[in-house]
C-alpha cells in the first residue's frame, strides 16, 4: 500500500482529517506553513440529527460560544494562532450571505458525521458553486469529507446508494475513522473489488493535504488500491 501519489484535483487546497487533532505533532510539522495565523477562518458545522440539529434553537445551543462543540472546533485553529474566526448557522443564513462569508474566508472548515445530510444543507442553500469555486484552504473534519468526491455513498450497510458530491477531488475516495479490525478490512476489500479509484485510508491520527493535485499523507494515512487486495486478505 502506497504512501503518496499525484492525482488531478479541481480544488486548490484541501485538508481532510477525522478529528480536530490536526494541531498535534503528526500534522503540525507539515501544516505550520499551510495554516497561518493571519488567516480569516470560517467554521460551518454540517451535522444533522433529528434529535437536535433539525431545530434551529437546539442547533444554536449545541454550537453556542460556551459549548464543548464550539470550543473543540475552534481549538486547533487557535493553536495555529488564528484569532479571526466566524461561523455559519445554516438556520440563520441566506444563500447570498453564506456565499459571501465563504468567499471572504481564507480558511473554511466543514465538520459533520453525515455526508448526505451535509450535502442536503449545501444544496438547500444553493452553495454548491460557492464551494466548487472556493480558492482558500478547505478543511473537512470526519465523514463530511466524503462530499469532496464526485460521488459518495449514503445509507447503512444493508441499503446504500450513491449521490453526487462536490467533485473537488473526483479521482479518489476516502475511508474515514480506520482501525485494523476485520469489519474495517472487509469494507476496504469490498470497495476495492468494485471501484477502480484509489482509496485514501485515514485513522484517527492521520490526514491528507492536497494542493494543486499533489497529495501529502500525514500521520498514519495511506493509499489502498486494487493491487493491495492480496495483502489486505492476508490480514484477515
């Protein structure tokens, strides 16, 4: 399994991570020149859970300035010295105001565990084009990273379907939150047996940085391809 390659990318700069721990040494040694303290940062939580996020008031409570979620999302940016941080609450923004905030930001961070729901928010506010034309640093945290592909899977293990993503990184897909368990290995094998695109595999302490089509694997990240199937089977 390979550690790095070059693939065509339609987005200028992307950082894909599982958690907000990208200020730790495994990432910071490389990113200290990428994430600069003079940047204007914009945070966009894209979680959607019928228990709270579908209600505007509850969403606001979840990400209020006093909440643990608010602190956790801002913490790594402040660790890099960034102080100018704004937020988008999708319940409060219009398409025009949200698009303007995205254009004005040097760094946009999307966070969420449900890529399908996250893509719904983006499409509902008409922000697909705003993200596809964005020229700053786009950071995606957790499963929301799947929307960077041309297509991504939604649903559960029994019923899955594909939908269109942003196509910012059309030639690769991601396996997020990886750990070397039999279930995870079988998921990777199933993917590689049915799809020719490389699979970027990210554990909790790993990330992927892309600039002008050049991939930099951070921490424990690696690339799996169909030529790696024999090695993966041997780990079962």
